[in-house]
C-alpha cells in the first residue's frame, strides 16, 4: 500500500485536471482513494460513513472503529480556500467528541487535534500540500495520522498530541521574555508584596511600594547579564588552535557545547560565521545560491518531530530570515542541535554528512 500511495500522490501532482474538480469529484477521485490506500474499508458504511444527514455541512465522512467515531473529514473543491471552513469543522468535531478532524480540498490537507481546548488554528498540527511538498513526506504524514491501523491503536492520536504540545510549548517559550518585561513594567501587587517582604526580612525595615516600583522600572532599562560560560580546563597551546572538525554522516553524538564556530565549508565552499546561530542561516543561503536547492521546501521538513523552518516568523521563538526566500529559521538552538539540524538538511537535499566541515 505504501508504494501505491506514493504513486497516487505523484499522480495527483501531475494531474492538471484536479483544479477543475468539483466537490463530488474530489471526494471520489482523491479522498476515498487515499482512505482506501490507508487501509479503510470505503465500502463499509460502519467504518467510512458518508451519510451524515444534516451534519454534512460540517463533515462529509466519519471514520469509525468498532462503532466509535475517530476521525471527521470535511471536503471542499480544490480551488476553494480552507480558512473559512476550519472553525466549523473543528468546533463540530469537538462538540461530538471526535478526537481528530481533517479539512481538505484534495490537494491541501489540514489536520486538527479536536479533543483539545482552544480554537482551530491553535490545534492544527499538520499541514500537507500535494502540490509543493515532497511525495515521501506526504506519504509519511498521511500514514502516521490517517492510516487505519495507526488510528485504531491510538498511535496517530498520541503523535498528534506530542507534535501539538511541542508547537504550543515553543509559542509559550517565545512569550516568556515579553511576559517578564510586562510584569516588570506593570508589576502585580503580589510581586511588589513578595519583594517588600523579602527586603524587610533582610533589612528589618519595610520597603515602600514606590521604591519597589521604581527599582523594577530601572531594572527593566538595564541590559540583562548572561551567565558566563564555565571555565575550561587548561589545554596545550596546540590543541587550542582553530581546527577543522570532521562530522561523520548520521553522527551528532559528539558534544559541541562550549566550543565556538568561526566557519564551515560545504563541498569546498567556505563560509565564515560569527556564531552557532548563523550556521543554519548561512548554510541555507549556500545551498540556495551555490547548489540551487529549493529552500522553501524546508518549512515541511522536521527533525525529531520538530519543525525549525516557517514562512511565518511568529511561529518561531527567535526567527532569522534566509536571504532570497520568504522563509525563517529558528536560531534558539544549542550547538549540538544546530549541527543535527544542519546534517538533516543536507541529507534532505542528497548531500553526505562528510560534505560539511566545521571550523
């Protein structure tokens, strides 16, 4: 089935008639075919039920396991945008207690964890685009979240929850500095009370509220100190000299913590960088300009279930733009993570790990 699904997705990519499909044709030619290839019995209405009556405005198919609805699917025609439908689909699935919801126009597929609180956008965990993404990536995601066996044993739901948790945690971490600044600039009475009580215990004299507020205001204006790196053991002079580090393919077990990066080379093309934060930015620029790679496709590339590239900078904690593209990359990474993502990118574009050397 895996090979058949890959071949089917490739066929959709090359089929110029798809954009002329109406809703009925989209259901028959694309959606039902995908469900069949993923192991669903499309001829069994107890498993794939299209007869939802008045519910059809919110959903077109209910996928059930042992008479329990597991997935709701809403289908629109390929030329129709999905935005205006997503809240209705998500709210309906949530109301009915269905764990997963899908909105698709046959070419674009949006997946939602409908058992979560919040709105549709906050609970959308996967976006697939048959026209832009690589076929193998699409097959992998469809299999992970819509294959009957994966849905039946709960693996699809668990993966969805893990991915969404990671997305939401990234958003929360990104908001922490702003939240801290807001607390300092508009201090809550509890914070003032806590500081006042602690100061009184230390000095024996109550601190006035105005003094605490003024302190917090001045503190906010000061540049915040970063923790100095732990001192390294004394090394021989020769070993402290800058040297090229060879990174074998599929190996990022060596720790790069505490080391500085000054440059990297890809197939002999040397690029200087000032920090680890620049590694992915510059690597992508080299791949785009020197090797003519489609960097925009990386927004669908995950490393260990994490997505480091996005066309929306608000989805990343510390985004950096990649020159010549509309794409941003996450730069809040430790050295080991930066190297791991770099090697994954190279593998995605057919390079060997040995093509990358770091100084």
